[in-house]
């Protein structure tokens, strides 16, 4: 969702800046020419002392500032889950580092037959984590077999070792690039 919001925000800001630049450079309405002041003395006196519409302008600016702060906080948020809550069985909870779980799943999945490499990212919330697994398959590997091996023993082992009732995962498969074999 965040890349979509970034693109929309960038498009809106770009369109506003292009329109403002065109208005300023051409001296078009409401500027009344290049050498005319932006606001005449009569206009400044009339609108400065009007009480009603300044609150609407200030409210719109405050909403704009709040939206900009929200966008900034979304940019600074870490996409990976730092820790997973593990129930120890005696009423207490332990914290499992997210990187440790990622590395364990990546090592186990990377050791499978036909897998050249594996990257794992832990997403979600502490109480309900989810995995994103990116498998790089060798040219001779069967994708269905590699996916079944990851979905079966690898995820079951990760789920039981972390004490989670469920661990949803998303797998992305990619085949390593290789040279074509020539037949003579």
C-alpha cells in the first residue's frame, strides 16, 4: 500500500507544482501580469480583516501538516518484525528474535534439493507473524517439489519451534539464470 500512496502523493505534488509554476511564469490570472503585485492594497485590507474564511484555510493547512507527518512516519516504520512472542507454557512469554527465525528458516530451506538460495522476511505483528520466502531454484529443480518441501517440513519445524499455532507464508520462486546447453 505504501508504494501506491507514495506514487499518488508524488503525482499530486508534481501536478500542483507544475500548475503553480505555469501561473507564476506566465503572469496569468490571478496575477494580472508579470509586474503587478500579487495582492493589491485593497485586496489585502479586505481579506485580512475578514474573520470567517481564515479558519478554513488554517484547518486545511493543519490537515495537510498532519497528513505529511503520517506519511513521514510510514516511511520511517520498519517493515520487518523484530520479535515474536512465544508462549512458554507456564503463563509467561518469551521473545524470539525475528532475525533468528528468518535465518533458521532460510538455512533449512536453502539446504533443500534444487534450491540455490533463499531469503526470508518476517512480517506481521508479534502475536501473528507471517513469513515471506523467496526461493531461488536451480535450473533442474521441480518448483512443485521445492514448494511442497518448504510448505511441509520447513514451515512445520518453524511453527513448532516458535510455538505458534499458525504461521502463514508467501513463497516466491525464481529460477537462477544459466547458459543454454547446446546440442550438436
